[in-house]
C-alpha cells in the first residue's frame, strides 16, 4: 500500500555526494588551470613559464578525464605536454648564448 522509497533515497544521496565531489574537483582543477595560465604570462623566467604551461596543460587533461574523454586526455598529454614542452626546452637550450671566455 505504501511505497518504499528507502532504496531510491539512498541512491539519490549517493549521487548527490558524488556530484558534490565532482564539482569540488572541477573547481579545484579550474583554479589550477587559471593560476598556471596566469603564471605562464606573468613569470619572467622561461623555464618557470614552461613548467607552469605543463601544469596548465595537465590540468586541462584532468578536465577531459572528468568528462570521460580518456582518449582526448591521453592525446593532450602526449601532444601538448610531451611535444610542445620538449620543443620549448630544446628551443631555449639551442638559442641560449654562451658566456664569452676571455683569453689572457
């Protein structure tokens, strides 16, 4: 005669807690992304800027994982974090001027 809502309410509470945790994780990684992105343009040292760029790109990959797009997250890590940061590292290493040695 009376409906038993105990099972459905427990499922609803479990979903609500999961959604709260996902929202907190999303907000945390969004702050990391914005903070690292601001650091990339505000920091003067190119090495620190490259590390912050890596942090921003990794946190974007975490957003892809949260969207259940694991392949896109893997490509983000391989192409951008792996490729672009290595390219920046080699460009900085190859274009740095060597200190001149005075011959006496």
